[in-house]
C-alpha cells in the first residue's frame, strides 16, 4: 500500500499546532538573544509560574525551589525514577501502563512489578491488589491518571486508599499528570499530592506542556519534587542535559501564564471526536472497550478476533490485529504490546475529524 494512502489513528500527540502567542514568545526569546545556557533547574520565572500553577490548578503547594524543569514529561519521569530507586528496589506500575515506565525502571537498575487493572473496573486499580504487591523492597509507585493508554481517571476514594498505602509503607509516589486537562463527562482530575500534607511530602508530581498546549516538539516538562529530591534531580540534570532549551522555556512560560482559551478549543474538539468514536465503535464486531474518561485515546480489546483470519493475516494478538488493519484497510493503530496489554490496540482521537472518520469507516468495513 502506498504510504500516502494510510490513515494514521495511532498518534500520541495533539494534531493542533502550537498556539501563536506561544510561538511568538519563542521568537521574541531568539531575537532578544535569550539563547545561552540557563540555570540547571530551569529559569526562575518559569519555576515560579509552575509553582503557582500547581497551587492554583492542582492544590499542590510547593516552593519554586522544589520545581525542576526538564526536557519533557518523559525526562522528568526518568530523572525521578533515577533519583528515588536503584538496584534491588521494586517499583509498582499499574498495568496497562505507558510503555516507558518499565524501561526507565530497568535503566535505573530497579525491578518493575506490575499490578493489573481491569476493563470491568474501567481500569481503576484495586488498592488491595496494590497492597498485595508491596514487599520490603518496594520504594516507588507510579500512577498515571488520566492514563495512557486506558483513559482511566482515578476517583478520589481510590487515590485516598493509595495514599494511605504509600504512607503506611514509606513509598514515594510518582504521579504522572501530563493528560490532566483532557477529561470528559463527569470525570475530574485530582492530584494525589493535594489530598493531605503527608502524601504531598512523598509525591513527585510530573507534568508537561506537551499535551495540554500542543507543544510536544518543544520538549519541556516539569516536576514538583519534595523531600530534597529536587537537589538530586538537579545533580542528574546538570551532568546530562545541563538544562532544558532556553527558548522553549520562554515558550512554556507563555503557555502557562498567558490566556488559556486555546486549551478549551482543543478540549472541545477532543470531546466531540471522543463521542463520535465511541458511537461508531458500537457496531464494530469482536471488539470491547471501556469508555475513556480522559486523554485522547480509546483502548480496545481485540480478543474477539483471536484465532481468526482478517484478510491475509492470521490474528493471534493485538500486534497481528494491528498488522491486519494496516494491510487490509490501510489504517494504522497502535498495538499495545509494550503497554503490557498484548490483546489490545490503542486508537487516538488526536487526529482531524476527517482522518478519524475515514479510519473508522475503513476499519469497520474490514471487520464486517
Ligand atoms: C503517560 C505519559 N507520560 C509522559 C509523557 C511524556 O510526554 P512529554 O515527554 O512529551 O512531555 C507521555 C507522552 O506520550 C505520556 O503518554
């Protein structure tokens, strides 16, 4: 198939362009020769803006000194893992999970331990299962709500129970909140660090401008690091990237401090596409899913197709199912093998309405 005929509904980034006022801030930075190294933890106005944002939007109260700006949410997650665990330690990861977590845990020499969350529970983890997975070697628990790939948004009572467990067992919690603004229906994003002062002291809250402000290529993430962890992360950063890109930091400052109406514009498009996607999936045979409460993904179980032929492909798992969709319908979806869910695929609605429309129509034609 000609690559230009392929409809891509796999992408993990907004289809929107970075808003003009954010781009202008970067242009101004270049013209003002703001092009040198910056302080290692990031420029002070940005760290202050991030601390203000955490307090105002998340109920997370940190000093700007405890904020470290990095080269993306992925970088902040990785630095946090390196700062909190090492060989011999175990890290709990709720599964299905974002692919980078186990890899980063292993890169730090620690061991990932997976705790399954089920579709029947809308992929909300059961705190009892988390408790069962804790050992004397557990140091860190990674949470990601809203979750990539499942779209789960954890309710307050789940976060309360997890916070109690973390405190009881002296765990750190890494709360990856990069999709915080993308929530639907009655779902509400809650930062676990906002629940009480004790858990705030054990929680590293990670965020980024990538998804919320359509800035994936600018590579700016950030973390609130209590308990002296900011210093450890700065030590790591100063020996790796030195600091994030000066120009991108000025752009991120504009994203966080200027008018936020672009976020609502994007959100209303995602909301519309999500409804349309869920309605259209209803009569697609052999598939099962839990409606995503957040993110711009729909996580789909393809078990109904296992052992069947789809076009020229014998379907045995999500990867072969994705391959069959690509070959038979020219539709690219993401196989969730690396997300710890080999019988699943992830469909993105961070694509234009016409792309989603065409992708779904082709997919359904092949499946039926
Ligand atoms: C769950 C999750 N966390 C973190 C990131 C990192 O985003 P970035 O490094 O672009 O800020 C992603 C990106 O896909 C993600 O899905």
